[in-house]
C-alpha cells in the first residue's frame, strides 16, 4: 500500500530500499505484540511515510542499505514509543480529568438529588481508599490539592490530625504545609526526599499521584 503511495509521488524506487517495508512491519509487529496488532499497519505506514519525507529532502545523500535499515530501525522504535506514550496518556486520567476536581464531588452529588448521608458515605469510602494508598501516593495527592482536604474535613470524614497521621507527621507540621498547598511536583519530590531519605524525582511524584487517582476512581465507580 505504502509503495503505491511512493510511486504516485514519483519517488525513485532506489530511494527507499525494498526491504524497508517488511523490515519495519516486522519490527513494529514484534514491539506491539498481539494486544495492539490492529495498529501495526498504521504505525508501519507512518514510519515509512516519515522515512520517505526525510529521504526526499536528501536526494544527494548516498546511504548504504545497511545504514538505511539502521535509520529505519530507529524511526520505527521511536514511533512505537510514541504510540505507547499517547495510548497510555489517553487511557490513564490526566491532571484535567474528573478526579482532579474531586472537591466538586459533593456539590455535584447534591445537584443530582443525593442526601447528605449518601454524599458523606461516598466521601467516607474515598477517605478509606486514600488511607490504603502508599506513602508516596498520599503525599503526591494531598500536597497537590488543598480542596480535596477541605472537602473531606467539611463532610466530617476526618480531621487534620487524622490526615497528618497518614503522612507520618504532627498536626502542627501538616498545618505549616497546608498553608503552602498546592506544591509543584518538584517541591513534593523534595519534601518526600527529606522524609524518606531517598531520591524521588518529580516524575515519580506524578506517577504516584496517577496511581492514587486510579484507586480513587475505582472507588467512585464502585469497582472496589
């Protein structure tokens, strides 16, 4: 299919070695596995199109078949990585997803006609789920969203002392941090490093918060 497209654009046959299509297709198929087999053709076509565009701008450049396949290998590897990155981001909640506005849950439930008892019951479930999170997940979630804390307290799910206990700190220590929330991921990583005495990157913080949100989402959906 792609080779037909190349011919339609009047590309000299020798510009794209004939082995490229089967080479890229085989590599992509191996990297994606059976689970994402439906995407093999699309990714292969994307890689070949990008390679054609790249080579068409370098007509005078002489590249051996061996070197060309090395270039094709890198291009295919990068495209597969890009696929997994975008696929993962689409399937995992991001900072703008529903759970990031968890402080609005109570208000939304009231609008939908739920009683205060029903609302408190749901938030209590969220609180119980939060207490089961790992240490990093608790820090990453709590220190990035002050409204989440206030909503739990306002609905009498817990108090400041109970929240601070989940973070292994005194209430007075937690109150000092509370005044500065929300912290950035870099700031949270530095706080965690001080408490855990180990290296924690901002990326680790983001991942921990994402996993925490997934757990809370399962609670909201009744999957736990």
